[in-house]
C-alpha cells in the first residue's frame, strides 16, 4: 500500500521560495523544471520512503528519525510516521543545513 506524502507548511514555503528565486534568476521555464523535479522526488516517496539516507547533520546529534533525498543541489528532508511521509524541509544543500534543520525541527 502506498504511503501518503504530505508537505509541511515550512516545506511548502521552501518550494515557493525556491521557485521564486529561480524564476527571477534563471527564468520561469527553469523554475518550472526544478519544481517538477522536486515534486517528482517527493512523490516517489509514496512507494519507497525508507530508501533515503540519514542527514549527516542529524546523525551527528543522534537523530535517526529523518531521511533525505536529493535533486542536486537541493535536499528533501522528510520523516516517515506510520503510512505517512512528512516532508519537513526542501533546501539548497549549499546553505548552512545545520542551522536550517535546527530551526525547522524546533518549529514542529
């Protein structure tokens, strides 16, 4: 049975910010492509949510509840609870992920 994939409010804001930034910098066609790819990565979690790696920033803190998938340079950070996948953060992996993850996890 497929899992239900849900975006948290924070992840939805992340997608909107990424889209807006790329549309401004590289044009709407490129922003549409990146958005489609990020949504495709997210939707694939419905079938195989356990396939993602643990984020190293969280492993260093002993946290093994979250996983990640990539569409370079973007990282999709998520958590599986029962039959649901909650996407918590979508961010450019070149940013300070330690700070982003700490802020986002405190929001939950």
